C-alpha cells in the first residue's frame, strides 16, 4: 500500500534486484522520504521485498557528534581475519546492537537481516571479483542494525552519469544529487580491500574515500530494516517538516 502510494505520487524510486530481493531505492538530491519511528526521524533508504515480505530500510542521523566513537578501536589488523569476523567484532556494531536499538525501543520491529560486509574494490582486476558492487555480498553477517553499504550510497544518486555496471571504476558522479551525502564524512559498512590495512569506505561532499577504522571524526548513522510496521501517510508529505510516521 505504502509503495503503491509512492509510485502513484511520482516519488523518485528506482527498482533493483539483489539476490532474491526486489529493492526500491529512493534517489535524488532531496526526496520526500522522511519517516518518524518512535521518537526519532530518519530517511527511508529503500523498501525491500523478499518472498513478498516487506521491510523498510531507514537511516538515522549521526550518533557520533562528540567524536567519541570509531568504526573500530582495534590497534592491529591481520589479513588472515575475514571482513565478516572483523565487522562482527567491531566497536561500531557493538555500540549499535547494545545501545542504539534498545535505547530507542526498536527491538520488536528491527528485522534480523543479512548485511553484505565484504570488501568493495575500485577495480575488477581482482581475481574472482566479478562486478564491483557484487563483492559486498560475498560474505554476510546477520544483525538487526548496521551501517550503509557502499551500494546504498551510490544508488541514492540522481546523477545520470552515475553508472553502476560491473566495469565502473569511477564513482565520483554518484556523490552528486544525493540526499545521503553531507559535508561530514560518514562510515559505510564496507572495507576497501584486503591489503588496505584497516581502511573502510566513507563518503561526503568531497567524494568517496577511505579512512582508517580508528579515525574519530567520522559520522556514524545507524541503519535498520523495520518489519511489521504500518506507515501513516494521511496528511503527510514525507518532507522533513511533515514526515511519514510509523503507527
């Protein structure tokens, strides 16, 4: 019902098939995709359908305004450790699961989902890499909260020059006309590469880049797939001043 209303209203939405999921992404400079969930207002990244079961993927504002949180505080890194294990033991996931979900009473409506936590390369020359974005899901972890994937950031762009085919090596245009992007660097969930020595993809108006996991001055924006929710659109526009609301 909610998705049909959005389509009929001409909302900027693009459909993508990812594995067994049909995913409808909001895109553009400032779409009306604000959603109030409990006491917090976030923005709908996508609406995901798996076997006709829908979840709504929402990103919330930065929780690292005081710069006390890092992606991971680990001082050493071994390439023998998988990206999956590294993320599962990271400082950021520990905070999100232990603090953010519970403190906002989201436990009952935060869906347990698979998150693609493998490295994303800037070249397809890596042996067995396939398409650049397809690498994200080569290893996954299951959780009820996480961070944006690099692909989420790229697919939010409304720039026609943002090409996401398997041979793309330059994502610079994908920062343009993109509501997810701000002047402050923001963490994603994905590493750059196995030999990148603890570097994770970040994005800002300055572009896409990589930061050491111990960098403190990077935004942490929690992301949750919500399940079993009813969204009120009556008298709402989805703008920042008139967000849709979970009943």
